[in-house]
């Protein structure tokens, strides 16, 4: 993908910059006169590298990690440039930092001052109208769901004594306690370790740090926890196998991908 930026630089050097009505300087490198044109309401799948002109430093670069962005064609700062592009085109354009980040509703990044110029190197990979974008999202969601289902089946094939509730929460009793049972509204103190089905740990209580405390059934934690801890007594240790419907759902959270089954090794320390 780095070669793509080099090609844009080489081709752009042959063209003069033009200006949009809102003062954005740009050069479009055409790849095909017959390609699909950007239309109002489209979503654009693009690679983009932003370089701060004063010191030639990259502010962001999707080419480097091959992770292109999705941007609406009507993005306020760049919509006039996007409207002139076709699928496969590349464009170089210059925008003042305060104009760009002001339209994003964000403050300037460290080291960037008002009036600084940013040069963008952008390649338009594909174009999606609203219906096509919805279909793409649905296809991607189905891929996540299928992947999670296969991983869960593989995990469960190596487990014993798994119990399932009516909501789909699964659990495995590791150790039985003999203390106070939990009911909705109780304040509980717990230790836990959360991981994905592939074994990656995304959160856990640390030795030497306070255990985690929350009120059961108050919506302070994911639904799988609110339900799971109501199955427990003080001293219990359970493995909770929480489906995405009772976890972080179709959006995920931080290191947790969308549509992810979660594994939690939990210990109930105290019930108040």
C-alpha cells in the first residue's frame, strides 16, 4: 500500500493544483473515464494519509496498516473534492488544520497549530449508496456471527457440565460456596478474569488491587453478569459463557469485537 502513496505523489507532480469554491486546493489523478462517479449520499471506502506540511510528519496513514476508512461523500470539508471523483481515482488536497478539525468538532492534535497546512494523499477504493452500504454491513455482521458460533461450538466441545439458562447464558460451576445467596439489588464484591473464545484476556482484577464491586440488577454491568451473579452464593466460583446478546452486542467494546461470546472466570467474595 505504501507504493500507492508513491504513485499518487509521482502522478500529482505532473498536475497543477486547482481550488474548490470553499478554497480547498486539490489535484485529481484519474484512472478511468468509465468508472462509477461519486453521488450525493454515497459512502466512500478510501485510503488516506495526512501529512503536516511544516515538518513533513504523518498525522495518520491508513496505507501503512492497510485499514482504509469509510467516509460519507457529504463530509463538510471535502465534499466538493469528493463530488468530482470516480471509483479508482486518487487525489491530493491541502486543508488548513483548524478548518479540518473544526468541522470534525475536535481540538488540534499535539504539535499542530491554527493555520498549519495538512496535505492529504487519498485513493478512492469503492463507492456505496445507502442500500449497498446496508447490505455490506449486514454481510459483515453475518460473518462475525458465524465466526463466533463456530468458535463457541469448538470451545464447548472440550467442556463438561455446562448448564444453560433460558436467555442463553451458559455457566460451569468450578467451586461451590456456602455463603449468602445473591438477589437483585444486592451489592457484591467479586474477582474476575474476562477473555475471548480465542483465549485473549481483555480485562481482569489484579492481585493487590481492590476487588470489583457493583449492584446486581441495576444495569451497572452487562446483562450476562446481572443474570450470572444471581445464580451464585458467597464463595462460589463460576465460569460464565456469555453470548453477545447478553454482552457487548453488535458493536463490541474496545478490544472486544462485535458479536463476541465472552468467557468470565468469576469468584463471589462478598454479598451486602
